[in-house]
């Protein structure tokens, strides 16, 4: 079965940085065949798209994170990354990894990111 395992979350001060990772295993297709994305959900709010990366490597970002976050993937390692710089308190949320290919749509269990002084 498909597993997406996120890691790298934690507590960081405003202005700090974190790097999230998402390792995929058990996928039906090769990792490179999946469009990948990071979503986040803050308490009391809907889950929202943070950044996505198409199969061809084209990135896309939410306006709120442009210039601060960078999404990348290493297909050889079946891993998706999210480099988060200049973090703000409003970035506090559970961050989820998502993988989509054809009718398959998979989610990780999430990793908590808390930005606070």
C-alpha cells in the first residue's frame, strides 16, 4: 500500500527556517509519475494548497508563500521537499504531503509546524 511519510516539522521562531521531507513508498507508479504537493491546515481553517510540483518539475506556489518557500523533488529518492524560510506565525499548521496520478490520490499523516517566539 502507498505510504507518504512527512518529517521535518517542529517549533521555530519567526524568521526561522525548516525543511520538510516526504518519502513515498509502495506507489502504484514510479514516483516521477506523480504530481506532488504540500498542503497545510491550521486549527479551525480549511486545508489549503501551499505548493505543488508537476511531473515535469514545474512548481506552483500559493501567493502567501511565494518568495519564502521552495518545493523540490528527488525522484531517485522518492522524496518531496519543502524548504521554508522567513517563517511567520501565520505559517503555523499541520503540513501534508499529497501525491496524485490518474485516479490515485494519496495523503501523508502530516507534520506539525509551529512558528512562535
